[in-house]
C-alpha cells in the first residue's frame, strides 16, 4: 500500500493521464452496452421445459413458437362492412412484414374468445421467430402497426406477448436508469456541497462515480459479446458506481482535508490518506465484491451477468478511489476547499462532531435498552417477509401506461389471457409408432385435461372444424382442411412416436398461480399411463425461479464465511465478525419485509407508483438485495469499526473508543447514507417494478443501517461486549496475517 501511495502522489499526472485515456477509450463501447442487454431470463440446460422446447424444434419442426398478440380497437365495429374491410387491410399488410411466418386472425383461436361482444375489440396472433431476429421482427411489426393506425384512422392497435414484454423491460430499464442518473446527480451534488462546503471537493466524488460507471459499462459491453446480459446489470452498475463511488470518495476527501489541516504539504497529506482511508476503502470494496460475487453462483447466465457487472464496477470504483482521486488531491492541495467553504455548522471541520459524540454517550449509558428496542424494531419490519412469494411477474412487472402491459390487460378482459400461459405436453409412446389402438388412450388424456378446473381449451387432433373457426360453424372448405392439416402436423412428431397437446388456461397465470395449475395437470398426466414431459412458458418460469432461490442458501453461506474471515483478519476478533454478520442479516431481513409488504401486499404501493396487482417479487430480487445490501452494509461497518480499533490501539478504553469513533465517523456515515438513499430512491420513480423494488429495498436498508444499526445498535453491542470485542485465541492470532486498516 505504501508503494501505491508514493506512486499516485509523486506521479499524479501519469496516473490521471492513464485514467483519462481509459475513460476516452471506454466512452463509445459504454454507449453501446444498453443495446445488447436483455430482459429474457433464459433457460436451464437440463430443465424439463428446455427439453420440451428442444423436442418441439427437433422432432416436431416447430421453429416459430414465439407470438406477438395484437389487440385492435375497431371504430366502426368489426361486424360492420367498413370495420371488416379496415381489419382485412391490417391483416394483409401484417402478413407481409418480414419475419412474420403466420397470422391467425380474430376468430381463428378455437374456443379462445378473441372478439368482444360489441365487435370493438379483437385479438390477432402473429407468429415470429423464437430467438434470432425476434426483437427485430417485433420492431417491424410495431412500426407497421403505427403506419396502419395512421392510414386507417379507425383502428387502434396495441402489441403484447412474451417478446413484446421482454423488449419493453429492456427499453424501460435503460431509460429508467438514465433518468435516475440525471435525477440523482444534482441532488447528490447538493448533499456533498452541504458536507464539504466547497465546490471543488463536491465535484471529486461525482467524478469518481461517473468515471467508474463509464469504464464498467464498457466492460459490460464486452460481456454482451460473449453471453446474454441482464438488463438489470446496468441498474446494478449505476447504483453501485454512484453510491459506493461517492461513498469512498467522500471518505477519502474528508480524510485528506483532515490530514491537510495537520500538514500543509498536499502530496504528503494525499499519501497518508491512501495509507489510512485508502486501506479502509480497499478492504470495504473487497467485501462488497465478495457479496456481489454471490450472484455468480447460480448456473444462469442472466443472473451471473449481474454479479459480474457488480464485481466489475466495485473493483473499478476502488481502483479509481485509491489512484485517480489521491492523484487529484495531491495536485489540488488546499484548493480542494475552493472557491470558499460555506459557513454551515456541519461543514465546520473534518474531525470529530460534538453532537454525535454526545449522542454516542447517551446510547452507551443504557446499551441494553438501546440494543433491545433496535432489534425488536428490525424484526417487526422483517416480519412480512415470511409471506414472500417470488416469480416472474411478466407484463404486470411494468407500470400502467406501458404498451405491452396495457394490451395484455385488454387480452385478459377478452378472456384470452391464457394464450400467454400455454402449457406444452409431450406424451411418449416409448419408441412405438402411434397407431389406431392408441387413439382411444390419447383422446382420453385430452378429455381428462380438458375437464380440469381452469382449463379453457386443449389444442389436439380431436378439435372439430367448428372449434377451429370459432365454434359457430362459419367458414369451412379449404380453410378448415388447411387448419386440420396444420393441427395434425403439430400434434405428432415426424416419426409418430411422440404426441403433443397444448393446454390453454382460462386466464393469464401469475407466478403465484402456476404451481397449483401445473399440479393438476401433472396429476391427470400421471394417471394416463403415458410417460410425459411438461413444458411451456409457465413451467420455464417456475424452474428458473427455483434455480435462483435454490442458490440463495449457498450464496449466503459463502458470503458469510468469506466476510467472517476477512473481518477476523482485519480486527483480530471472533466476536466482531459474528456481530457484523448478525447486524447485516437484520438489515437485509428488514429490507425484505418492507419490499414484501409494499410490492406484494400493496401497502403504500399507490403513492410509490407500484401497481397493486403484481402479486410476486421478481425471483432474482432476494439474492440481488442480499448481495448488494450485505456488501454496502459492510462499508459502514468497516468505517466505524476501523476507527474504534484505531482508538483502542491508541490506548483508549473500549467504551471511550466507541464514543470517539462514533463522533468521528457518524457525520461521514450519515452523509454517505443520505447520498446512497437519494441514488436508490431515484430508481423508485421508474416503470420497471423489479427496479423499483430494488431501489425501495436498498433505500430502506441504507436508511436503517446508517442510523439505527451503525449509530445505535452497534455502539450498544460494543459497549455490552466490552473487552471481549477484541478477543482472539493466541494460537489463531499467530496463524493469521497482520493487516491494519484505519481511516
């Protein structure tokens, strides 16, 4: 660390030149990164739904199982000659859109209702590619629809479907992130101005945050070239880059001003800042990176990309904080306080705060009561998390006003929402070809499925011509024969050893409604005697959710173990690491409880702009919140404990060391937390509910952690534990490496 401090303070122009070159090279790829992000959660290689999709593609020849649903409002109604003519023109043009392989007009969905009783609302299905070209095809469909609306005058068309929902997630996740940055930066600048009372000092943390985000986004672009990257990765990079970057810079600048007050030589002050606050930043960043690495554990590229993005931005933020920032400080010297410091009480000095010191003395006078009340309050906030349900919210994970969500609401009102929750069933004849003797058994399975509660229709070879054309016997002739031929082709594999039926529920199934429905399907299929596989979007969603939540225990234990070892080495203690894990767990639990209460339960959802019909939390949210919260909570823990340890090593008794440490760190911790709070709250104003949930959970946790936990609960605990805080068995003390952190 000493060599680093000398390098960055003796050759500041070289360090800044290298960072400037890196930022310049990163600017263009960083601007391209959002285009390569995806809201598609992906699949699991050996999952049942993945095997079904593979069989449909390889054995049934299904290549265009992806659909776009067009909800059309007609004026005049569809039943009138003018309304029908306008609709026919819409269909004719839609069939010509590149990438659209088939168009199923309203009335061609069997028994699924696709036209309202008054003829003013209809549903059209367009088949588009499943993977390659899906987004581009959908964009062309939407562009065509916009032209058709303008030309017809009496048509209003909304587009939804799985691809439309995923593309809207990606678009609004990007735009929400940009808006959050623009909102948070000026507010953060005001807070920093209040903390430092100087424009130059205010600009330094902002510069570090923007620098680390730019380079991290360039790295994210590189990641998009080799794997699928979550659209949430951009949000994670922005949150951590701004939040942690400003936190670390705040700590460094504050320490530099303190050192400058003792020694006017700016290079010497900057070097001591690296050796003291820089050590804390390095150690703190390592704990955040370890926590974010927990997201790399699930075997899902979508989730791993968020972990890689988080680790990347944290490491870059630490690197910028201990190299670029001290180089700037060495050059600026006393000008860091320019143009002139504001004469406000909280900007009076970089040292100890009399008010916070007095507060710490009051807490440590009655530590038992303070600890008990704090723990009870956190447990009360965590209580709703017992009812947490996770899954993929689909279009309901977007706010009203987004096209795919609003159009899906119309599909639901038509009674056709089940088209987005179809289950694919593959029945296996175990290598034997389908023959006349199998017909009765196959038909019996279809009838059993059709009779299940909540099933609207079952697509099978046993549909009648009337079913195919809307149930009224209209149509017929070559159209009906063509439909029957297509139906037969989709129902049997090429070698006629696999049978396929598609089960369409009566409504769109939310994540919390899928498991009961699939249990009924599996019960009926198990009784059929056929070996079977069950797939489709609902099954894939549940498998994906279980894979993520199943990785949570492993991630938690890994982070706990690594963090415990790091804190034990840093603070030469067994009790301090255990206490830190417990405190952080309480904070995470409280955040879980609040998010569950608001997003899932609907409490105060309206004022926060969160729809009350989401029903579930995004499946990645518990793991994501744990990783980010645990890492950021350790920032404040290390800031406080390193100062306590520093005071103990100076010879102060444990109780006095705790009071002095709170007096010296509380202002920085609360200021940093306020900045974090602003950054996270900016995400609550977005249109993607998962981002809003992340922002809400992080804002609540940071507010609790920097006030109730770090400034009340931790000092109370340290007071109660007394000399046991710093106890370590002698044999273990001799084995551990020596590391000293302070700030």
